């Protein structure tokens, strides 16, 4: 999937992070991920059973999740099973969240040591 980028003056390819953020931006897709977290290896029929949308709507959401690497599939006989792949979410966490919380945690540890030394 490519898109026009006026900043770059041409066509750009979205990064893996872009695909994950796009996938996580939609509440229906987050709901599908929550279902797979609770019970991995669900079929399309099982995933769509609790959503008020068409089968094709669910398939489109699953395609976005697969493109982002958040869902992987495996055939088991005639069934296609969907599994959660948490690795891309962990990579987002490590890159975008963890580095911002590290400073706060370090400050709290330093404060703890300072207060303990004064007592």
C-alpha cells in the first residue's frame, strides 16, 4: 500500500509503525484484538458473531490487522483460524511509550533514595 506524500514530493510507503497505529485507531479492530487476546485461534464466523456488521466488514478489518502484523492466520482443514500477534504492539510500546516513562521512573527511584538517605 502506497500513498501520495506532498512533503516528500512523491509516493511513500507507510512504515510498520504507521500500519500498526492505523490498525489500532479503529475501535472495531481493537475489539477484534481483545477477542483474540481472550481466546486465540478464532474463525471469521466466531469473530463476527458478537459484532453488528456484515461478514465482509469484519473481513476488511481483519485484513488491516493482518497487514499490520497484528493478526496471523493458519488453516486447519477447511477453517481459517486467526491468532493475535502481540509483537508489533510491544515494539510500539518499547519505541513510543517505554522511553517516555523511563525518565519518570528514574526520577521516582532517585527521590526514594534521597528521602531514605535523609531519614
